[in-house]
């Protein structure tokens, strides 16, 4: 049998008011911790696999990520500040 270590990492999603989304693992990319200053164009150039677009249709959030928007995720919108994407719960910050 093989063995290995599991490492937990922080993963977050940034959603813009105009439908852009960025999935990140390092908060250092957010200037001064102010998400309103996040540069989505730079993220698209530098990290296209973790950028994309999102829409909300009724009670469903649909996220399309990747160079050709080939990765699609859907999540049920819940009341309050909680969202579940790929069985992982997120809280709005």
C-alpha cells in the first residue's frame, strides 16, 4: 500500500459585479486585502485556468472556468452568506 500526506489549502472564489470570477489559493494576489482592487484582466492573462465567468439564473449559480471556459460548476444559491461549490462550503466575506 502507498502512503502520503494530505495538505489542506485555502481556496477562495472572487466574484465581480460584472460576472467575472477568479479561483485562488493565495490571498497575496489581492492588493492590500481589498477585493475591490483585484485585477481580473491580469488574472486572466497570468492564470487562465482559474478565471472565468459566472451567471445566476433563479436559484442557481453557474461558473465556467478555464482557457476555453471548459470547466463548468453549478451551485444552489442559499439564503444568507453560504454557498456550496463541488461539495465544499464557502462563506461570503
